[in-house]
């Protein structure tokens, strides 16, 4: 087993032990005090069952609205197990840095790496809706982030539902689809930018990324700036000069993304 896979397996095991590996396909009542850590759930979309995961922080209080993140994984975590997407990128940082990430985090999993996230828009929103029914989520503090394919998905899903998100944080992202385009969805930089121009955006990329060229996110940031009018928040782009494709490590591990997200509330 390769080292990254071994680390992910160890993190997942710890998460399962910490959260008692709660798995269910049945509807849930609002959680009180029992379920914390990473929990495994199933949602049905268009007659098809999909596994997903939810991270519930130890600070979760069902009596008050809790900030919520939807995390979109990269191509390497595609599948149907409903687990591995929760331990690469944001998930392991949330578990080991709980003070930085006092969020409920939703981890949908798309099965096909050859399709982009916009092809699974219904799945993303269904997992968020199911999580909102089970837990006390704050609709005014719901954020979207993701890495690689999920970074692309952050832009596109963000643009498809701009009224849902309080802020976006795409990591090693790109604009135009690198895999099979989704019929009927306009993912051009100009269209995406016109729909998310009013949202706070903080993008991250590795300066030496040889998987997703950095020019893609630069073009997106430029498109957002070009579409903005007075009062729209200027998008941020942080480049890690020595990082390759794994810009998620310094982004989620050291840039206080959680604090930045919490500064923003949906208007």
C-alpha cells in the first residue's frame, strides 16, 4: 500500500472509531449528543442510492444553527464506497484541527471520474438537503470548497446555486471541463463568473502544478473581476510557489480557511 493510501486508511479508521462509524439508510431525527466524528449515510437520487459521509464536530450544538461546508473531492476519490472522499483534503484536517474547522462538513461522492461534478449537481444538493434535515445547519453560513475536479466543481456548482453559498474556496481548480462535458450546463468562464461575482472567493493553487495548469484559475479570477460591479468582493488567489498539485495540503492545513469562511454570511 502506498504511503498516501496508508495514511488515508489510518485516518479513516480513527474517524470511524471516534464517530462510532454510524451508518444508516433510514431517515434520522435531529442528532442530540450521540453522533460525532465522521458518519456514513445514504441518499437516493433519481432512484439510485448513493453513499456519502458527514463530519459532525465535537462542538456541534443541535440547539443552534451550525456553520456547514460541502466538500467536493477529486478524481482519485470517485467511487461508491462513500468513505475515501472524507479523508483526503479537508476531512483529515477537520479531524486533526477541530478548532480551525467547527463545521458540519458534507462529503458527497460521485461515482464516475470521467464526468465532472456538474453532472452530479442533484446528488450534491440532495446530500446537503439530507444533512440539513438531520442536523441543525445554518443556511446563512453554508460554504462550498473542493480540490482538483472538486475545485472545478466548486466553481460550477457554485454558479448553479449562487443563492445557497456564503463563500467559495476552490483548490487547484480549473474552468472548462477536462472530462466529459455535461450537456445543457454552460461552464464557460464568463458564465460562471457572472453568477458568482457577488460571492466571496478564495482560490488556491500550486505554483508547480503539473496536473492542472495554473492559468485556468487565473483566467477564472480575471473573469470574475471583469464581471463585478461596485460593492462586489474582490476574489483572492493564493499561489504556493513550491507546491505541485497537492495545494490542498497548505490550503486546508495552514491558511486559516475556516476562519475566513466564518467571516462571511449569506446576505
